[in-house]
C-alpha cells in the first residue's frame, strides 16, 4: 500500500498532494462513473472554488443546487461545529427521540404549503432520508401504497406516470423509468410499473391513465433533462387529471426547490399545489447529505407505520442541525428574493448575448436556474472554455449550458458570469 504524504494547510485544502497525482488516484482507485473536468478543488467559500495555487473559479453549478446558500455558509458551519463540540451530532438509534429531528420536522412541515388539499387540511408530515433518490423512491412507495389501500388496485399492478427527459436518480427503480438508455442498459431486470409520457403533453398523460394508475411523478422544471420549464398550463392540467382520476401528484423539486427558480418552491410559479414533494440538496446547505419526502398527514399516516420504512442516517442529529440552520439562512437572508432579482437581471443579459451569438439556439429558465442551448448540440465545448477562464459550468442533456450559481451572488458575480459567457459565446 502506497503512503501519501498529506500536509495540512490551513489556507488551501486538505493536502499538498499535486493535482496530477490526485487525478491519477481517482483514475486508478475510483469508479469511472463521472466524466470529470480538469479541476481539483481544494477550498470552497461562498460562490467560489479554489485550486492549490489559490486560483479561483466562480461556481455556476452549486453542486446541482446543493449549495444554494453558498459553500461553507458561516451560520451552517457554526451550527455543525457546535453540534460536534457539544456532543449532540452523533447518529442515534431511531428507537428514541432527538430534539434536532423534532425541530427539523416541524420546520419543514410548516415551510411547505399544505399539500394534498383534497385529503383535508391536516397539516404536512415529513419523512427524512439521505440522498435525493431515496426520497424519490419513498414517494413512489407512497403512491403505490395509496393505489393499493385507497383505490383497491391489486398489489403489484400499480402504475406511476413519468415523463420524457426525466431525471430522478440512478438507483434501479429510478433508472427503470429513465428514457436515457445509458443509465439502464445492462442493469436489468428493471422495475416495472411506469409509463413514460412526453413532458408537457397533457393529452398524452390522459391517454396513459388506466384503472391501475396511482400517481404522477414530475419535475416542475427539468434540470438534467435540458433545463426545460413546464409549459404554461401543464402543471395545472396535471393537477386536474390527478383530481379527476384520484391520483397522487408528486413533484420532484430536488434541483429546483428552496429558492432556486426565484420562488421558495418551483410549483408556486403556477400556483399548483401537489400531494407530495421531494426536496434535497439545499435543504442542508450542501454540507450533509439530506433529503425529505413531504406529504399530507393523512397520506403519510396511511402508508408509513413502524416497519414500513426506515433509515439509520435519515434524520440523524448532525444532518438535522445543518438543515435547521440552512433553512433559516434561506429565509433570513432573503435568498429566494435574491434569486428572483439576480436571475431576472442575468437572464436579460444572457438573452442579449444570445442575440449577438452565432452559437446560441435558446435561453430557458427562471431565477438562478438558466439554460443556454447551443446550436452545435455540444455544450461541453463551451463549458471547458469557461473552466479555462475561471468559471465552472456543466452541460444539461448534452446540448445546454447550465447556469445555476449559489443564490447568494450579487452584481459583482453576475457581471463576472456575463463577462465569461461573452468571451466564449461571441466570436
């Protein structure tokens, strides 16, 4: 076994191991499940990422909305340090209570508007997990149980409607209904019980409904699928179909919730309230893996009794401490309002660039969730150029540059983004 000489550095990162060696370590000892850009990040602060030489890059990914509050937000960091030093951050068996979890559940349940109105004004309940895909599967379990218990569908026959270009994670069940071939090829047998409909097609959704349909799962605005917003009236149409056919309407807002699109929740743009919502990433400020499924109290109590679900680290104290602070930051620092304000300015400036650029096909999105589709269909060409001049971005669905910086950015960072985009998009 090779020993690595790790030298602590208070200013720049965990070690002094050269970048090339770090990349070699990942290539030799890690799974090749990501196509990485050539940047080794040693330090992250606010909206900026730093290399070993101190050179910085503006982070326009925010870890796919995990760092909405910015990297290492001091209030969240202080809460975590206090928990560790105060000895109330360790994982505790779920056979007993912890105050951090109780406070977190109350905070999230009341942050989300009343869900599932047709089931009564019962308040919301929250089921916490770790990565977002776990809460997606929790939502699917909820819909299937509802179909069996409330609709009388034979167990094993329940169906959930999903949509093209969807992205809900890469576990077996979620890849089973992904339209992206490379996500699922060779990983069969896949999980049955899903029907894929064109995103935005209400009539197609109506035709897909059968007596075995129990739910609809949709992203109100697609992230990995190309940064596409739902067309006007699509979400409200889904709400009507769900009510008409007694289905659960569930929104996956892991990437687009908690201020990312200029509203606390993306569904607020169309005033459509789902029966369940999936949140993740930014709920902890990007420092601890956390996700939640939230639904009407009546529905949660119907499906999840002791033994029906569980997670050793889901809702453990350190995670809840981070979440309580992270939610406070969003509200107290008015990050939703800042996302709406900075996003509107940024989109206007990007549209101006698009009007002068031979490369831009379309600009989409709202708040600080903006996609720039390129004519060539290869957005990574431009993302690599952006990296070379100090800005981290990535592609969405191959053809679109994703611009989604932390919600803390101000006019200085906004001007920086515009300057870099002009350099790579205007010849």
